[in-house]
C-alpha cells in the first residue's frame, strides 16, 4: 500500500521537529494498518475495540505527556499530532485517547497524592487500567457549576450521591474521576469500579461516536475512603484545567477527521463520471473542494501556533477555546460537504465520511459547545459576561 502522505497544502510539516514528525508518522502507520480496516464494522455494530488497548499502550499512547511513571514525556504539539492521526481514524478512538491522557491521567498527575499517582499512573501507561471523567449530569451540561452530585464527609470517608450522564469509557473504566459538590465547593474523587452503590450503564441508540463507549453513572450512597479525594483540586477551576488539555487535543484531532473527509471526496470526485466527465471537472464541485482544503489549511496553522504557545507555557484558555470551536465546526462542515460530493455513496459506511460526519456532531458539542466557546471568547474581548440572562 502507498504510504499516506496527508493533506499539507502550506507545507506545515516543515514547522515540526523530526521527533514530532516521527511520532505522527508512527501513529499514522498504526491507524492505517490496525484501525482503519475494522472501524466501519465497529461503528455499525456499536463496539469499541478494547482488544487494541495493549497495542495502543505499546505505541506509548497513554501518558503521552507524563515525564514520570513510564510516560512518553512528549510536548503538547506532539500530543496534538497524535490526536490528529487517531481522529483521522475515528473521533471515538481519539475520545478514548483524550479521556485517558487529558481527563484521567492529567488530573491524577496534577492534583493526586503520591499514593494515587503510584497506584494508577504506571498501570494506565501500560493500558492495564482504564479511567473515565464524570462531570456532566442529566440536568447540567454547559453549566457544571450547578451540578447536583454531592460528596459528604462522614468521619474518614466521603459518601457520594448523584448521576453522571454521557460519560466516555464509563462501563470499561476501572476508576472514575467524579466531580461532586462538597461543603467546600466542587472537588474531584477517585471512585473505583465495584464500589457498592456505584454502577455504569450503556447509553443506547446513539447515532454518533458509535465506536466508543458512552455511559450513565449512578452513585447511590457510595462510601469511599477520604484519601480518594484528589488533594490538589481547587474547585471547578481544576476541572477546567483538565478540559483545557482535552480541548487542545480536539483542536488537532478534528483536523484529522477533516483530512479524511476531504481526501475521500477529492479521490471520489476525480473518479466519479457524470455527464461523461469526472465530477471534479465541474466548477461547483471544485469550489467545494477548495473551500474544504482552505479550511483544513487554516485549522492546521491555528494548531501549530496553538501548540507552540502551549509548549512555551503562554497559551490562554480562550485561545484553546477558539481553536476547539473553529476546528470542530469547520470539520463538521467539511464532513457534510464531503457527504454531499459522494452523492448516495455518501450515506454508506463503505466510505468514511458519514461516520466522521455523525461523530463530529458530538465533537462540536462535547468539551463545551460551539456557543459556549463563542461566549467565553466574547467575554474575553468585551469584558461582558453573556452566559446568563439572570442579573446578579
Ligand atoms: P471561568 O470564569 O471561565 O473559569 C473559572 C476559573 O477557572 C479558570 N480556568 C482555567 N484555569 C486554567 N486552565 C484552564 N483551562 C481554565 N479554564 C478556566 C479561570 O481562569 C477562572 O479562574 P479564577 O481564578 O478567576 O476563578 O468559569 P465560568 O464558571 O464562568 O465558566 C463558564 C463556562 C460556561 C465557560 C464553563 O462552565 C464551561 O466551560 N462549560 C462547558 C462545560 C464543559 O465543557 N463540559 C465538558 C464535560 S467533559 C467532556 O465533555 C468530555 S468529552 C470526552 C471525550 O473526548 O470523549
Ligand atoms: P446543554 O448545556 O443543555 O446545551 C444545549 C444547547 O443550549 C446547546 O446548543 C448549547 O450551546 C446551548 N446553551 C447552553 N447554555 C447556553 C448559554 N449560556 N448561551 C447560549 N446557548 C447556551 N461529559 C463528561 O463529563 N464526560 C465525558 O466523558 C463526556 N463524554 C461525552 C460523550 C458523548 C458522546 C457526548 C454526546 C457527550 C459527552 N459528554 C461528556 C457531555 C458533554 O460535555 C455535554 O453534552 C456538553 O457539555 C453539553 O451539555 P448538554 O448536552 O447538557 O447541553
């Protein structure tokens, strides 16, 4: 098979170091060989391929940025490029990598005790333990400050009660990071699988992220040792730091999904004959392809600059918001245009575009909807908070 070279109209690869390119290409090769042949069936059947977890661990995909506990210790740009290649496969696979790295291992490494780090991080690097991140609830999504899950201190234990909804990896996780309201504000807790009163249930009838596990978590009088609190957490701000890590990965990841859709549409348009000529020779089709490529190029440049700012320790959360918002929304538009160019074949899982299109509907919503990021940036540039119509 010809090696995949990737859409790179402005030679953005020249802006990467050799080690960043090597990691990108290694992951790209694995996705081509081990993931893409199966993903369409997994999506159709609603299966996350857990048997690939050891191979992913072997590639160093868990604890990518961790400098200790066996992690790969790569920079943020390299992490982003991994997300790009993984999401060229499927957003569900990138979700798994995002949750492990940014939403589970990052908070344990950043806010956990030495004991928590030693218990979980090496096993997660090896892919032997899986985690999930429980913030969203049935009644609170965009507004996590209003969460209803509670954790009440009783002697040397905490008792948790509540519901978490739409939780990636929920049923396959060995440990859940549960965000809950305490007397001292919102805190994060490690809740282990099998703890009495704690259960995870599949969310069925999903038409998006079908090759990913999405669950509802139930916490009924779940009693955990007090040392299962993440001691370094300082309210919701700490949870937002985790989201910043994950949103950064999504900004890069969605470029991968968009590249897959554009490349499929370009190839299809050159080969599909209508009115005795390839449809790529029609001006209207060319305009669509050019718009797709232009948006991919802009998104790639945004990512590289974002990565460099993050690696220099200068990035602001609103800059990550802009990249997540723009790249998810544009990737979704690109997927919809690709689906259109493929005509009826565009709705078939024989091609990747309908799968990416359906997945990107979720990606545009989770980790802060397009509107929520627009409001965060709007607040930053105007100094006015438009999140709520309620007057303080
Ligand atoms: P806001 O004023 O924005 O922030 C409160 C404090 O937190 C600080 N902060 C950060 N600090 C460091 N790093 C970051 N990335 C930070 N982001 C925020 C901020 O500076 C502030 O600090 P201080 O000292 O001034 O107090 O808080 P707000 O309450 O006004 O926020 C409003 C809003 C709407 C932006 C926020 O609630 C929000 O982001 N809502 C969206 C909820 C969301 O994204 N949920 C995601 C759930 S997890 C998920 O979807 C996983 S998908 C997994 C997969 O990939 O499968
Ligand atoms: P809502 O907050 O109810 O928003 C509904 C609509 O109202 C949106 O269009 C929104 O933009 C708009 N809106 C809300 N507030 C405002 C406002 N102030 N101004 C203008 N418009 C507004 N969560 C986790 O905690 N962990 C996970 O692992 C996880 N994985 C997920 C996996 C999948 C497949 C999905 C679909 C979701 C996942 N989520 C997860 C949940 C996700 O983060 C939430 O769906 C997201 O934050 C939006 O919340 P909501 O669905 O409750 O929408």
